[in-house]
C-alpha cells in the first residue's frame, strides 16, 4: 500500500456511515414510526429494512460510501412467514391452555 494512503479508523467509518444514513433517510431514520429497522451492521456496514425494501450502506477503508437498494431476499421472506406462523401457533397454544385451565 502506498505511503500516502491512510485507511480510516473504525470510529471514523462509523461516523461516516451514520452521516450517510441520516443524509439519505433524515435525522429521525431510526424512529419506529418511520419504519426503518437496522437488521445488521458494524462500523463499516449497515443493512436497514422497511417493509419489502433493504438499504445496504457500505464504507470502504478510504471513507467512500456506497448505498445499494434491493427487495427482500427469499430467505428474508421465508423467515418472516415462519415468524408469523410461530406467532399464530403460540397464540393458539396460549388460548388452548387458557381454555383447559378454565375447565372447559
């Protein structure tokens, strides 16, 4: 690596990453009413999701930000379906237990 190129630190990358997120989505991007959820991330990367849209923010070692927008992956869709099924099953089991406990 040439001597004149200095990689940024993780703290600098994190600051650049959150500045890019705020620039793209606004200062209140993490407000639950806006609907953006950080699915995963670290100092150099973050994946945000809202509905069926993913936004991936990447910061390279020189501080350049790349943003990629995509739809839900198949695995995310299957995962959501499984969570809803488990939630429904849990609710059904809870109602069954209440009915049994009530004696009827």
